[in-house]
């Protein structure tokens, strides 16, 4: 009996590093995770990771053949195989694919989380069959992965797809990148928290959110308040959607995608974010694009999306090399 | 002796329609033009055009073999072969490639002027050998052509590359597209004229441009004034460059190009536009892109650039189909 081919999808996070063995249909046949220990270097992580990965691999090797390794990691460069000064890991500048080669001779590839999510949506999720689309991840920041002609856009140096760092207002909110007014300071889980506080200070609109300190306030608190009719929370969603819709219209003007897929924490707010974002996006779009571009939620199962994205990355590479 | 292969590059303009026979090195071996007569329909234009084209073709047919026809036209759709409601032509919605088939059985292709310029730069001009770059045409409006992985980006519906209609300020200047604050209302030959008039009304800066009516004022007047040290004209270039640099930084965040090529009337102002645009673009770019993206002038010979672009379009198609 011939074995079923699987790949390992690895998602390196600041706290945990998760992996799954994923078949070509996106089914996770086994999975596990280890603590990342962000103070350690990359070598130490991958030594522990491959110990765990090989243990699980041996358990399933009668039925399955491992054929590749895909990795999603912050600040990863697809071309060079490197991770460069990741904000939450003590890695510095490191060639991850060279480290991986010490533990496995299999084909491997690495990219950042948002790009992995985009390939995941293309191979297993909401963008199946699409050749031109954009994935926007609305987490702590705003990440994006752009697909053109069925290929992920890496650009000249591997860092394309930084829609979160397009500028809304050059005199706007301070961004973690050192500049001001980047889209992610408005449209992200942390952006909407800042907007709530701006509305608290600028308006007299009563709100239960006035009882929560900034550090305690979560995007979920804001969604819950909005869902129960809290006016200030609803206003915060409207403002977030207005800015996101404006900049998505700009992205459409560049790329004319078939769809934009929203992914991540803030996207889970559902209609609260989708309905006004679509309305503003249509309002701000050039005539020739109006009513053509779908705005849709991710169709990757939440908890495993990053692992599936990393698996999709290497499945896609294996398909291309055939 | 075997004949040298050539293609016909056709540039449909509001006043004149020019064409040239172009070899695979970008050499124009013969050329001519006819009046467009914008009140006529597309059938009438191409009947007259092919009469002229065939006449010239017969003169050179001993030496040259015509192998394809490339067309650049306003509002052209590459996928469908159509031109859709061009602003300066009485064409309505018309399938141009079907009309062309009546006159020639050769392979043909059509795209808009800015896309043709981008392919022209890739095949014959400043972007030779580049796989990721953007061409910005600074004419009456602002057009753009985007190349990713060596392929022009058409997007899902053929209308990608509308960087001129990204939004600088949703409450800004009225745009011909019916919206407000589009980039081309600031960064274009007509945009800088509007900026001069804004500065005339908002400042007391003395300027020889105060003697020229809006309708008479040209981008060349502004360049000439700036070159001779006119403060208001220099301020207008600085303001134009600031907004262009900001939105080019946004384009870089999407696409991470190797270079941005500036083309068209306003680009001829040279250092007056290149130096401040580069400075602002660097200022507004995310760290990872700084000092990596070239800002360079077109290398297509001015008068023939549109014809060369249309020729490059069909040479590129012929190359792909091999």
C-alpha cells in the first residue's frame, strides 16, 4: 500500500511554536506544539522542535510519508530563508532554512505569517481557485499577503505586502515602525482600542468601555459592547471601517483583486466590521471597480490557520517544482 | 535572405493616432500617423488606419516581415480586447481586437497607455532585466503600470494599475472620476497647475506665474519658473513631490519594487521633480524598504514612447506564446 504524502506546517509564535502534519487536502493528521522561549536563539528552538516533530513523525510513519517542511515566522524573508530582527524573538538576523537543513534533508520554505495565510486561503480556504486576491490579517497589527496571477507577490527583496504600513495620515498615531499614521495604528485589534480611547476623550457618548483601563481593554470587549448596542463601541467600529475601507480601495486601485479576505482577531467581529468596511470601500473605490470586489472572511479553521498556511506554502512549492 | 521580423505599434490618441514598425530591438524602421477624428467611431478610425499602415507595409515588405500588432488606447481592457467609454473618443464600448481582425489575421493585443509604457520600459527602456517595477506616467492625469515577477499586473478584471486614483484626501480636490482627492489631482501636469493656483491664493509669495491665467498656465511654465528660481513655482514642485512621494511609499509597501520609473510631461522637469520626490518617498517609506527602491526616468525616446510601448506589448505576447 502506498503511503499518503504529508508536509509539516510550522508556525513560530512569540509564546508557542505549533506544528501539524498536513495532507494535500488540508487535513491535519497529527499536531503538537512546544513553548518558544523567546529569549532563546533560533538554533535552540529548532533543536527542541525537531525532537518533538520527529517523535510524532515516527508514530505515523507507517501510513504517511513526510515530503516537505513549511514555516511561517515573523519578519521571514522567502527569498533568503532568513528571519530578520523579529520584534518578539531574541533571534537577531538568522538563516532559518540553513538551521532546518541540519535536521531534515527535505524541501523547506519560509515566509511571514500573513503571506502564509494568503497561500493557505488559496490552497485550502476562502480563495480556492482565485488567481488575484489580497489577505488582510487584523491581529495586534495589520498584515497582508498579495496574490497576483496565482503567485504570492514577494517583490524585489521579499518584503512586499506591507499594507499595514501604508500611511493614513503622516501626522497621525505613532506606529511601532517608528513612523506616524500607518494603517495598522487604526485598523487592527490595537488600533480599535486606540480609537475607543480617542472617542472617550473627544465625545461625551456614554459607554461601558469607560470603565475599562487601556491595558485591560480588548478587541473582544469592544465587539461585545458593540453587539449589545453600545454607541461608542459602534462608533469605534465605524471609524475603523472607514479608514480600512479607504485604504482597501487604494489596494484595489493598485491590484484589481477578485476578493479581499479578512482574517484574524478583529475579523471575528463579523458584520460589525465587514458591513461598514464594505460600505466605505465601495464609497471610496473608483467607478470601474465598484460592486466587483468581494470582501469575505477567512475559511481556514481558526486555531490551525497559521499551521495550515505554513503547510500550504510548502505544498505550493512542491507543486511548482513538479 | 531571411526577412527581419517587425511588429506594428499603434498609439491611439485623442488628436492623432500614430504607428510604427518596430523590430525586436526597439528600432523603428518606418512610422506614420493619421488624424484620429475623435467624433468618428472605432471602425472608421481603423479603416483609415489600416489603409495607411498597409501602404507603408508594402514599401518595406521585401526586407521586413510583419508578425503582430500591438495597440495602446485609453480605457483599453487587455483581457477582453475592448475599449470602454474612453473619455476623449466617441467610441462607447467597443471590441477593438475584433475590428482589427477584419483587417489583419496577425496576432494582436491591446492595453492602456500606462501599461504599454510599462511593457515598453521592460522590453526596450529603463526597466530592462527587472522583474518587479512600477511605471508612473505624469501627463494630464497620472497613469501607472505595475510589473510583478516579470508580468504586467492586470488583476481580476484587467483594470489593475490605477495608482492615479488612490486617495490622498477624501475631502480633497474634485477629480474627473467623480470622487475627491485622487492622487492625480495633485501629482500630474494639471495637478501642479492647481497647486500653483492654491499657493497664489494662500500665500503672498511673489511669482511671475501670477501673470498667467489658469487656462494658459502649462506645466512647462511652472518648470521654467522653478528653474529660474521662482519661489512659488519651487514650492509647487515641493508640494507635488511630497504627495507623490507619500503615495509612492504606499505603492512600495504593497509591491516592494526594484524601481519606480517616472514618465511623461511632468517627469521631464528632471531634478525639480525627481530630487524632492525621492526625498519624501524615502522619508515616508517603511524602514525595510529605505534606500532600496530606485526612482528613475523613462529610457524610451520621448516622441515614440507610446508607439514603442504598444510594439513591446505584442513582442511580449509573441515571446510568451513561443
